[in-house]
């Protein structure tokens, strides 16, 4: 399973599956992070605890835990 | 249809879509505009009159969805469910159609009249996004208007649409879910009709979504959810609906919008390449903060001498006209030195607020939350805590309120407990006063920055301790939008600074004025017999000192002073700590009164700065600064703290926590500086 967290900066791919459940999943979905959505890693912070991704023109910051729960192609 | 020609409009939208700005442009009011979530934390009303109708706008906190994810969203959801309003004005950012339409699809389910605003159209058109608003209007079954709150475009069309829709009958939305859901909805509806109940789509939806428990329908609902589970790989009903919504939003966005030019990277991405760079991001942020405090001190101290001498000569001038000694002392030593001491710092305050409002309006604030989350997380805080914390540099009151953007109660409480460590604007006068007295002007800016930094670091340590011992538990996930960078609207930055200036002056003219009078009174009475001292040839200054020490304030100060003896505080400093609880600026006003009483009234009054230099050693001054930095919040902030935490016991915790920390830290500071 390859997750969003393993992507390099400026790497583009598509979302395969969301592994989180409940409200977190709903929040991710409401930002457009769903199966087949195109996703790109933009930046990460110093400790690499957080990454910034871009989906449909929206920039979203995630913590590594959340990024690891997003499976990509 | 419309009562008294008044139309109540609930303005709803995701964060940063320009709701507040749009309301300002529609109604010529001055609601606060910012570029991060959590600026509008409470609903605010503004009104306008158009074509004979009075239109009332209610600015609700930005919500990504109608899910009670944060307190903000709870306020909005509750308002929409149970308050009185005629129309929903759904404002959306036309550069992010899909994400915004997610909320729209939820709003349509509320079965209320609705008008959709495609805001920020200036930006989306510049980026080459064309939106077919007529087609969008057909698909959603509601009126749609294009608008730019920035340029005022579409203003009259929006007001017209609101009035038209208020007068029309309500039409149910035509949004369709995917096949399996529609099938189940129809089943439920048919069954409801067969047992003579309301078989409307709205009712069926509520039942299917489990928002209503119903014995009669239990079997049919169970089979419906089994059927859906098969289709949706075991998702819960809420999860299914969230996917449905984004699918609908995506479908509509694709159908109505066209990109004509495709720019590879927009400005926001380019700026972020630098500002949130993995290596330079944090140093840039620290540099910007350092710069802010440097400017606050340097630029702010330029008019200080001027204000100081104006106040002094004003006192002298007035003093010459007052014959009665007591009266003159009250006005010159009490009111003018008390209020004047506080006025001195107006320029510093304005610069600080200007800086903070720049942070707020440009969108940089969320970036810093991103940069700091990893670091904050280790201390038991959340990246989003940065927003209330930095607001705390201005004033703790809005800071406590903006902590509402934090979803987890624990994160919110910890953040609120340490907001006090972020020195608020009212403490700035105390800092500037002492720094001016004890450091050269080259060092001053750095010392000021250092103080704020120490506060922040102590706050982080405090957070860690609270997390470890008091508020234990799971972490809140970090999912945060980084909004598009926008140039600040100068009108609103100006407005924020202007309001702050006005509030500061008002406080000086009322609260601090009264406090100065009380302090003057308490420091001049009771009158004691000094005749025999004069006979004994004791100098006038000595006599004044003796009188002061035996005044109410002096006596009270002396009773408590032993507690602060280890920190080196004299009784004047001790007293000012207590009066400072009313408001932190009062610390300065108190010192202004207490240290000016030793003077001959008609003498050119020496400035407070010089007085402090003479009467206090450096170690005491530093310990005092640290104590003021940490000890309990002012009266007004305490009230808000209790209200926002919802429990009085937390206030008790806060008092114990801050007082102990203040005392220990001040003591350590004192030791360090006496050793040097
Ligand atoms: N270019 C452009 N910027 C806008 C427009 N409306 C709002 N903004 C900016 O968007 C940001 C968020 O505005 P605000 O009113 O606080 O949004 P709210 O969170 O929905 O209340 C601010 O920086 C505004 O200056 C618009 O129509 N065009
Ligand atoms: Mg707002």
C-alpha cells in the first residue's frame, strides 16, 4: 500500500482509498479528497510532521498521521 | 408574506469566501474581515434599506459543512436549525467551486429559500475560470448572482434577488443523489404514504439518514441501510452522504465551469515556495516577528518624548490655575500623571495591532500554523492554537474566543490556559516603560522581542505540563485549509487600527481615569500630622515619602509586600500588581501616581522613567516584568475566560497555575540578575 506520505514534493497522483473513518473521513471528503481525485504534494514542514497538498485548486495541510491514512495509486 | 418589509438573511459560507466583506459592501458596515478561519466567531448583524425593504444580514461563522466539527460550525448549524430567518445567502468562492458546493448541497436540504453568490468573481475571471451562472441556477433551482465583494460588483443584483426570492413561494430543491439512494428514498416515501404519513422527500431523507428514530419504519430502514452498505463498501450512512455530496458538487462544478487559460502555478503557490519552505519557513517567520517587535519599539518611541513633554507641560499649565492645593494634587498628580502615563504608549499599541492585522488579513497566519504544528504537537498543542495565541499578543479576549476553531475540547482548554503567556497589548506599556528605563535604545527592541519570546516559551512548557498532568487524552487531527494569499484591504486594516486606538483612548478616559482618581485618593489619605517633622528640619521629600507610606495604599502595600520580598519588589510595585488586575495598563498608571507623589507639584516633573531608574535595581525590574507577563488575566479577560471554558473551576485552576508560575519565574529571574 502506497500512501500520500511517501510521495515526494511536487509529485502528482490519484487517490485510491481513504482509510480513516468517521468525522475525519468526512472532513477529508468535503475538501474533495475522494477516490480518483488528483492530488499533489506541495510542501512539507521542517520536521516533516506535516505536509501540504493541493486538490482541485485548494491547498490543504495535513499531519503525517492523516497523510498515512490516504492510499494513493 | 414579508413581515413589516423586513427580510432576515442568514449569510452562510465556508471560511474565507468573503462573507464579512460582502456584508460590508452590501450594508456599508465595518465587520471584521480576515483571511483565516475563526475571525467571525459569533454571529453579527448588519442592516441596509433597499427599494423599501429593510434587509438584515446575519454574518455566521464560516463552516466547511453543517457538521458540528468545531464550535464555530455548531453555532452556524444551530442557528440554521432553530433561529428565525427568511432566506439563506450562501456565499461561495468561485475559484473553488467544488469544495464550496459541498456545503451548498447540505444547505439545500434545509428546505429554506436560498440565494447563491459566486463571490471573488474578479479573481476567478482573472484566472480564466468561466462559470455559467444561468446553468448553475437551473441545476440548483435557486437564484445565482456573480459578485465581487472587493470591487462592489453585483451589489444591486444581489439585493434585488434577495427581495424577489423573499416574495416568491419556496420551491423544493432538485438535487438528485445516486441511484441506490434515490431508490431507497422512494421506498421509504411510498411506505410513509401507505401508512398515511408525510411522505415528503425531506421526511424520507431525515429517516434514511437516521436523524429521526422511528419504530414503525425500523424494518424498512434496516433493509435500506443493508442495501446501501453493499453498494458503498461498508461505509456508515454519514460517510456515504458525504461522498454523495462531493460527487454532486464535483458533477455540477464540471458542468458549469470552464477553464480557458491554464496557468501552471498561481501566485499563492509561488509565495508558498518561499514562505513555507521546509528550511527557510521557520526562520522567515521568526524574523518577521522580530521585525514587528523591533518596529513596535523603535517607531513607537519616536513620538513618546513628545507626548511625555506635552503631558508634563499640560499638567504644569493646569496646575497654575488651580488654587486649592488638594484639588491641584488630585488633578495634576492623580489624573494627569495616571492617564498620561498610559497615553504615552498609544503609538506602540497602534503599531502592534497594525502588524497583527496584517498577519490576519493576508493569509499568512494559517501558514504559520502549518509551520509550527509539528513543533506545537510535541508540546501538546495543535497547529491551529497558533491563531488564538498570536491574537493574544493583541488582547486575550478575542484570543479566548478564537480558540473556538479548535475541535478538541482538550486542545482548546490548554490553548486558553496559556493565552495569558502571550503578552497582550495592555502589558506592552509596562514592558516599554521598564525597558526604556533600564536598557539603551539599541538593545530595547531585542529585549522586547526577547520578553515576548520568553513568554511564548514558558507558555509552551506550561502547555506540556498541562497536557501531561491535567488534560490528558487523544490528539485532534490536523486538517487545515491554507487560503489563497490576498492583499490586505487597507480600509479594513485602517479600521481595525482606528478602533483599537479609540478603545485605548476610551479606556484611558474612563476606566484608567477612575482608577487614577482612586489610587490618588488611597495614596493621599488619611492625612497625618507632619508639623513636628517640619520643625525637626526633615526635608520635604522625606516628609512626602513618610505621608505616602502611611496612606491607605501604603499601608495595604506594606502588609502584602513581605510576600514579594524575595522578588525584591517594594510596596509600590506590589500595589501596582494588585491594581493591575483591573486592567494591565493600570500598572503603569499606578506607578505614575505612586512615584510622582514625591515631587514638588510645581517643580518640572521628572519623567516616570527616570524615577524608576533611581528607585529600582535592575534585578527587581526584570523580576517585575516577568511577574507581570505571567500573572492572572485582567478582570474583563477573566470574565470571558469563564464564559468560554464554561466552568468556574477552570478559572480557579488558571489563577493557581498563573500565580505559581509567575512567582517562581520571577524569583528565578531575580536570582539570575542579582548574581550578574
Ligand atoms: N479578490 C477578492 N478578494 C475578496 C473578495 N471578497 C473577500 N475577499 C478577501 O477574502 C478574504 C476573506 O474575507 P472575509 O470577508 O473575512 O471572509 P469570511 O471568512 O467569509 O467572512 C479577505 O482577505 C478579503 O479581502 C472578492 O470578491 N474578491
Ligand atoms: Mg467573516
